[in-house]
C-alpha cells in the first residue's frame, strides 16, 4: 500500500494554524456571525448523539483549575483521518460509524487472550471522570473531562507473560463506514503502541465518554486510549485490538514519517517538529499562545519512566 507522508498530503486537506486564526477573525465579524447560524444543526446533532448519560464517579485526583474546553469545540474540531484529513469533516462523516455491537480482541503474550464485548468491559470496570489536557502535535490543545477506567485494570485481567514488553493497539478498519480509509493517507489500519510500564501508569485510561455522556463518534467512540502526557495522535481511537508484544510495535505515524513522529511521542517543548517549534501552543478558544509544558504538565507523574533516556533521541 502506498503511504503518503504528511508533506505529501495536499495543503487543502490540512487546516493550517494561520487559516484557523483567519477563520476565527471571520467568525467574529458580522458576516461570520450570520454564517455561524448554519453550523447550529451540526452542533445539535452532535449533542443529540452524545446525549446518553454514563454512570461514573468523579476522581478529584485528576482534576484541574484550568477551564474545560466546551463540548461544542471538543466535538467539532477533531483529528481523525479515518473520516477526513481536515479538522471539521470527522464531526459529520463519523456519524456513519456503527458502534454497537463492539468488541476488543486481546492477544499476544498473555495468559488470558480472548474477545471482550464492550458491554462486558463496562460491567467489569468502574467508570470515573478525569479532566486531562490533550496536546496536539500541530500546536493546539484542549482540556477534556474524559470518562473511562485505567488501562492497567484491563491489563491485569489479561495477565501478560514475562515476554510482554509492549502493548500494541489497532483501530477499526471498515472502509464502508470510514470514508477516509478509501484514501492511502496512511497504511491502514491505524496502529499505536506503548511500553508496558507506560500502559500501566495510573494516568493511562481507556475512555468511553466525555462531559458525562457516551463518547461521540468523531472523538473515538465507543472506546479509545487516552495518554495525557503524549501528543494526541498517540491516543488511538475506536480500538478493536490490544496485543501484547515482545518487540516494539511500529506506530502508523512513525512508519509514515519516522523523522517527524517517534515511538514515544512525549510532549516536549525542547524537541521541535522538523517543520515547526513545539515551544508554544494555543488552547482552542483562546487568542494568545501559552508555553508548552514538559510531558504536557504531567512530569511529576511520568518523568521517572524515562530516567536516563535521551529525550531528544527517544522522541
């Protein structure tokens, strides 16, 4: 399969930061305010889909004093190439995705492989709300109230063997419903991976909702990974397979552009993307930029995972 690197993707398909800012200026003009009215049906349809509430408890340990990004912004500005390479297509195109029934295959170096049905997963795990930052490699960020459970809980049930050094994740590959799969932007299906100690870290969760409701489809329904100290593309969406491996898995973006997207993908302001600096970021909804924090502000919880490593080499 032909793999297109990021530089091969037409600029018309990727929302440049400058274009995004021009849109903001337009939307605050009188013409833009009138045009915004045409977006309301999409906003309403998104809210309607995510209207099924979830039973969960709030985990105050993972709270923040920062303002949460609004539900509308979280669900209408998305990176999900399986439904389009611009930020606005997923909110529309992802509604074609069938998420019920859903199952996740567990295989590889584990004592208890098998197929887990989503309803059984939800019955076996207590859901909790955690407010995490999400930092995108394209220099924008959000603060999202995720609902999910620690990935470590599922890993413990699978009982990895001593050979399990990594955890590999795979996204659904269904071209009939995921129109982006019909284009060779990446080598589908989408694959990501973590070291097993990263996967077991208390911050790492499998999320099934946000803002108290079932996960909207464009945000990775019905179940996705959230690794808050890494760039957003590491938090793979619509997971259908979790494999335990002895060797480091090759992530989709690493395969497509290894000089731009390393396996670790930790948020690090001292490691620039080859085409832009990562020292600043813009919170969606804000005008001014802010400093990018090492490990996205979670250094106290995860820095010990990388003791002795060269974070510029292992980017």
